[in-house]
C-alpha cells in the first residue's frame, strides 16, 4: 500500500509539472508598444527631431499601462536609469531628463550650447517582456 501511494504521488507530481508548463503564448510574444506623440514633434526615419532651443515632449503608451526605463543612450554612450527614490521611472542626464509616469514618458531636452552642433538621445523603455525605444536627435 505504501509503495502504491508513493508511485501515485510521483505520477501526480509529474502530470502536474507537465500540465503547468504549457501555455498558449510563448515568452516574448507580447504586442509591440504603441505610442501616441502628445507633442507633435516631426520625425525623420523613426527619429524625433528636436529644435536647437530644446523643449519638453510627452509620449503616451496606448497599450501598456506603466512602462519604465530600461536604459538610455546619451550620444551613443549607454547609461543606466537612476536607482533613487523614483526607481527605474526617472533619469536626469547632463542635458536631458526623462520621467515615466503611468503610461506617459516625458522627455525634457535642454537647448544646445554654443559649441555643440548636434546630439542624440535614445530612451529605452520596457513593460515587462517587451522593449522599445524613443529616439531623438537635436541639431541646429
């Protein structure tokens, strides 16, 4: 009787393990992030063009409720989001700041200084197993 109980427990554990591993959606098959530009910036080849005098620009993610920062490229140099009070929801660089507040990502870009002809910013965002970026170039 004891042997039959042990065999039954092993069988049920094996079946439960096999059944629980299944799923209709494989990992990584999330819908692409969809963005609504609330600022009306112009785009060239998927990159937002920021005027030399800078400004504040907002983008709303319409299909995920709370994206956060996954990384930032500041003129091609990778920087991590700050781990301060805001966690992965805000970052301030030398010439820009980024804030993720619920579904809205707000980017503030300072005016170009006299010696800089152009600069680029890539804001990486995620909502779990989906990643996207909002790319900017600022030039005279």
